[in-house]
């Protein structure tokens, strides 16, 4: 049984950087949405949230600023559900979320949960969202069963759920073995476009059948992530670079890796690293070549020994005694400087495939689909995220620019391969034009 978190607690190793990178217009947020077959009852959802949060003490916190690091303190404020502002993924602040680092929204048949990356990654967040929806359906009187796939209200909280799995898997290594260069990457092509005047993200969802897309991927001899990543790179090339730009840098995708699939962990906090997949826009232009590049890069970066070294590299900076005692305000200056001049120049876009949102069969009677969205920013104005649930795949583009040519090219290429897609949009570009 885990101890109570009604005291302060440290951020996990990965989370420490996220509060330092928050700006007036940017925050690392992602959204997990479950689309039900009937409209949401806000009052029942509020009751479900009040019950569910007690099962997740690691999320019942507020972010505090210390002398040397940020930390979490128990949050006793009321946690409320909010009508969804469907035109954007708004920043999460003390004022608009009562100090919590996540927000639960509703709109028609949607339960949409926004999370600040400081408290968790998408895998951890999904356990909370599944529990919330399960509790909501139960309160409505629906016959649903957990089938050991849901962390139900009243079930024991384990120490493993609250652990920092980076520290658990950290091994001291010589400085010569630190994978600093591997984490740095090199200059990347930046997607061009006119930024929205108002803060917010344009969101386009493309829904299709899981079996249909998997059949296509198998015919290409690749995984879904490899195929969609290759298609994303190809769409960026055709829409932005081909016959338009000379001497462009490589298109580099940032692909998160869920470390729980490689190292045993049940943490509900952050436990992911990333792969950088680079393609030369003038040489690597065929889908066959791009699929090969995706495969080779992901295979290399998911090697367990390489990941152990990368974990040691990320944790080393936290443990280095000089870093530990640098005041927080100086750390913020350093991280913002390094991100501006080094980090932001090394990425074209993010591609994150969550995989399957695994819910009990009984819940599928009430769940239509799910979606997963990652906030974008001015420097990296386009992100692609993927999730599967109830037999449907949802491919989501979030963007900070008005142009939708990359998304149109991507959709056309999928349709040309015989994939039947249904496209929805929040039409943020229309609202900004008014």
C-alpha cells in the first residue's frame, strides 16, 4: 500500500523540465478524449470526478515553486468539470483549474481531459481517464465491468504507481558513456505558415477502421507508427518543400517511446523518452524509403541498452551536485536559453502513437471512439497523434498555423490507398478570420 501524498513530493525526472519551458503562449499539454454514444450528463460527470480523484493521489496536487526545483503539494481545492472550449487546448493555470495540473471538460458526447506534462505522460493519464469514464458509466446505472483493465475507485493505490521509474532504472555510468549527442540531434526543417492571431490550436481528426489501416500497413511490411510517420514526412515534403524550398534541412520527427514496454513499470507519472527520425527531403522521398528510415531509427532507439544509457544521461544532470544547488530562477534562464537556441531548432514536428486505449468489452457498448491531441506552438506549429479504441483509429493534427495543406495532402494519400476516412475539424482558422 502506498503512503499518503498529503505532503509535498518531487517531480519525476522527466517532469522537471516542463514547468521551466512554460511561456505566455506555450505549455506542454496533451488531451485525451473519450467519445460516448450518448451526450454527457455534467452533474453525473462531476460526481464521477469527485470519486475518481481520490483513487489518484499523484494527480491531486498543485505545482509549487521551491528554491532549487519545482515540487508538488497536496491540493485541497475543489476539482470541477468545465464546458469544453472546443476551439483550442487552453493553457492550464492556477486560476482556470483551481491549482490542478489537469482539467476535465465535456461537450455533447465528449469527455475531454487536458493534462500538463509535469504530472504524467499519456500512458499514465489514460489510466485516470479510463477510471473516470468507468465510474461515470457506473453512476448512470450502466452494466460495466472492470475486467482488471480499470483502476477502480476504492482499489488500493500501490507504491509502483507513484514511483519515479527514471530513478529506479538509473545506473551510474562514466561521463564518456553519457548519450548527450544522441539527445541533442541536429538542425531540422521548420514548418512554415501564418500563425493564428489568437492563442489556441486548430484541431483536425481523421477517423478510420483499425482493421482497414492495419491491413494496409501489413501490405507495406511495416507497423502503423512506421507507416503514418512515413506518410507524415512525405506530406510535409510535398506541401512545404517540393518545388518551393532549396537547401532545406532534414525533416526530423520527434517520436515518443513508452518505456513501460521495455522496462517493467506501472508508474502513472512520466516514463518516456524519444526517438528522432530524420529524412533528407531531396533524397528520401519515396514511401518505401521513408518506411525503411522509420523502421531503422525506431529499432535503433528502442534498443534496451541504448535506452539505459539515455536514462542515465537524463538523470545524471539532476544528480550532478552543482546542478542540484543552482537556484531555480537561474535554472529557468538556462533551460529557456538552451531550448531557444538548441532544442527548438532540432525538431520539425511530433508524431505520437498512443496505441490502443484498452477498455473492457462491456464499456465498448457505450464508447464510440477516442482521440489524442498534443498542443503545438509557434516554433513547432504542427503535431500528429494517433490512438485506437473500440475498433477505430483517430489520427489528430493540432496546429498553430492557418494553412491546412499538409493535412489535406495526408488525407488524400490515405484515401488513395483505399482507406475510408471521416474528417472533423474545430475550424479554428475560420474563427480567427472573423
